[in-house]
C-alpha cells in the first residue's frame, strides 16, 4: 500500500484545485538544525511530499542553534520547526521564551550519543571502565570525580556540553551521570553549545565530553579524537527526541495547512523506514551544504543501522539508533511529553507546582496527529498514555519504571534529584489518573529502524 502512495508522491496532477483551495497558507518556512534527525523535514521537501499536498515550503538551516530556532517560531519567522521535544513545553510554561507552542508530531526516537575525549577516557579506564560494555554506566566517571574531590583543595568541576537546557541531551547526560551518584550541578558544569560546534569545543579542550545528536558524535570518533560511550537508546530504549512544533494560534488559524504539513512529514517518515536503501539515499541528501553538510560516510554510520562507538574499531549493529516511523515513533504520546516535565522538576527548572496533565494536553496534539495519520495510512497506538521502562524495547538503563499516573513519585524516587517544589505541593496539583495502554512492538513500514526482521509486518 505504501509503495502505491510513494508512486503518486510526485504525481502532482492528481492534486485537485479544490484541495489547493482548502489550504489557508501555501507558502511556508520551516526551520531546522543541522542534525540527521531533521531528515523527515528534508525528505518531505526533496522527495516531493510537501509539493504533493499543494505546499510551497522553504526549509531553512538555522545558524543560531536551538535558541535561535525557538525565537523565530515564537516571532512568526518560521511557520513550523524542527524542535527539541522539551522546547514547546518549556515555552508554554514560560521557562524558554513565552508562547503557547504545540508539538504536532514526533520526528523520531533515539539518535543521540554521549561522546568523551581521549584524555578523560584514558583516565576512566584507570578507574575500571570497560568501554565495550553495553550499556556502559558512569561508575568510572564517579570514581574519578571522587578522587578529584579528595585531591583538590578547591574542587574544579569537569566541563561537559549539551545542546539546550530543556533538551533530551541535557536530561540524558544528567540521567546517565546521576545513575552512579554523580551530582551534575555540583560535580560538573554542563554548558549549552550549538550541535555542530561540539566537536571543535571538545578538540579545543573547552569540554571533556558532550551529549549531542548525529553526525556530531561520529565526527569525533572517525577523527580518532574520542569515543561515544553510550547512546540514548542505551539509556532509554526508544525514547522521544525531536518534534515538529508551531505556535498554537497558527495551528488554530491554519488547520488545513497544518494537516497538509503533517501528512507530508509522516509520509517522509514512512519512506525513511521503508528500506536501508532509502536511508542511504537520505544520507546523500543530508550531506549537501544546505542541509547537514557532513560526509556521506559519516552520516551513513548511524543512518544505516550501525554505529561506531569506539575510535579505531569496527561499527556495531545498531538498527534502532534512528527510528522515524516504526514502533509509533511519529506519534506524540502525552506520556512522553510529561516525562520532560518530570525532568524539569527533577533538575530545578520549574519553581512552582503545575498540573502536568493539563500542561501536556495543551502542548501535545495527538488528536491532530490521528486525523492526519488516518489519511496517509499511518497506524495508531491504542492510547496516548503508556508506561515506559517495562517492555522489551522500552527500558531504562537503571531499571526504573515511569508510569504517568505516578509521575510525582517518579520525580522524587531518584537518589540524585534537586527539585525546587515539594512533593506535597506537586501532589496537590496533580490529583488525576489516566488509562494507560501498552503498544506492541511493530515495524509496519519496513526493516529500517527495526530491532529484528520478525517484527516487520509490511506486505
């Protein structure tokens, strides 16, 4: 069925004038950051999916990092954008800009790595680190930090990089560190950098390591300047990463345009997971200067089912490093969005109690997604609410279980947590329950991004 959809993807003659008339706005600008997970937006442009739905879309590479892309969505310069999953939530809460932004769909699962430079890797090896362990914990780093505390009269925190304070990367780096008892805000300094600048900052010695999306981990690995110790798939199997965001008032005023954009991007996501050949083609497209501007062989490392963790060693099989459509990766789960709010509380980014359910239902739009998905044949999970940490392909490295009905307990269950709001205050605002349903592990669109061929149900 999907191949039939693809065949008409460029058949613009099939677009009726009536369809075109329904669009409130045809000329659009969508911003993106130079990362491989901008692929659904780029592919929607390059393979004609936007054009198929009567849209004239300019996709623009943002040079000002995530703060720049966020501000341009808020001020209306971008109609839609590639966004960190936490960004529209934070903006709506007023802690990252101030505007009601909405997450219309999830662009992907996974896609990040934590990469350290050679110097600190050598030190961690002396403290017992086995860099080939999967998933690799942060115990050796904890031992090194403890030794530094004991040796230095005035402790100098280690410097690390991430892409934005409300990014998955910040929370993943902190989660990984804290799982061994490291206190990120005391033992380390974690600074934001635009993703493409991470390698140069590591090489310059400004940071010991960083958490970032591709291709900015493999660039260091393939230059033998460091190794990726852990991916975010290792930390949390099939975790949400980027979303497509827009202003809530734009969505309200332009419902047909919004649906058309969503359908084009969902079709691009299905195309990306249909075959590894499509992934190779996508890597060539993304390598262009106006997109990610990275060598094809670097982009292929992660996009085609493998990942090279360690410098000077072979790539390892990692088919789920990027998942764009399979396993409901395009669906904006309420529970996924709420996880980001739990992390904002865990790390003291929110200083007042809010109703987390009400906030996420204002920001995430599975209702709009479902309407668009049905028109392009994208399958839907049984519920927008699910429990994470319990399934074969949905686990946290420390064995934690995240149930949205116990979100407040989850925040305070960690040994290392620094909230600015008491548990009692937060419980008063969150006296609600939701019905959760677990989706099955399925790969209906093809083998790319799928853990095992037995899950491919595509006919």
